[in-house]
């Protein structure tokens, strides 16, 4: 039995940045956090890993996953966070490349080019570090002799790593001649737009 919750913080880059959320299938928003009760009722809180993912000066992603194994729950959460982070990074990069290329009369990136960028981003994010990891346990509702574990994980990668990876590609598909700083600034803007659209979509779908 497993359940996955994902959240990716959009981060204004000075040293880092980004965002994204997961697909609807098997996924729900983690905004409700952890409920702790007292005489006033349940207080809705976010756990430490989710809070860290929302700090704007960093490039981070947060996810939760459930499993009968505590280690698998944490590993699964880290994998989902990295996958979602990769998707958002690529969305920002592709949008930025298309904008600058259009200024010199070059068409939008092909699916092959986008896949090439995704492959490089995924390779980079394999090394993204886990900066927060928490584990929760509760009785298995289907078998009270067993437990269900929830792993909560926040991963981080630096903006420098992303930009060095991109400009270090043999062919990064950017045909326009632009300054590195201009590319970084535009990518930041495109990522923020992408995050806002994803959040609005989740809200419309009730997550």
C-alpha cells in the first residue's frame, strides 16, 4: 500500500529556484500538513520538510509517500520529489529557450530536443541532496498488527548546478546569442509562471 503527496516550491533564484506539483493520479496536496489536537480542536500544520521546501531563496522540492516499509517510504518520497523537480526545471528551460529562439526566427523545440534536456536534468538531479527527512507511523487500517509509514523528504539542488549543466551541454538547443545572466533571469520568470499555473490548476481540482 502506498500513497504519494508532492509539492515543489517555486523559488526566486539568487542562489537557487523552482517549482511544480505532481500529476493527479495517486497524488494529493500536502497543504493540510499534520494535525495535532487540543481542547480547541485540530491544529493544521506543515511538517519541517514541507516548510523548508517553501523557503524562497532555495531550489527545493518536497514529497511524501506511504509504505509498509519506512525506508521505502522515504526513498519513494525522494524519487517523486526529484522527478517533479526535473519536470519543472525542464518546463522553465524549454519555455525560456523558445522565447529567445523565436527572437532570431527559430521555431519551438522539438520533442527530441526537450527529451535531451530532460535527460541531462535527470542526471543532474540524481545528485540532489536530501536536506530534510522525517518518518511518521500509524496503524494499518486493514490490519491492526501492522503499521503504515509515511516518509517526508525535502531535496535541494543549487541554481549554479542547473545553469552550469545547461551551458555545459554539447548542444543546449539555444540558438540566440544572449548573456548568461539574461537567460537565468528569464528562466526564473518562466518557472514562476509555471508554478502559478500548476497551483491554480490544483486548486480548481480540489487538491
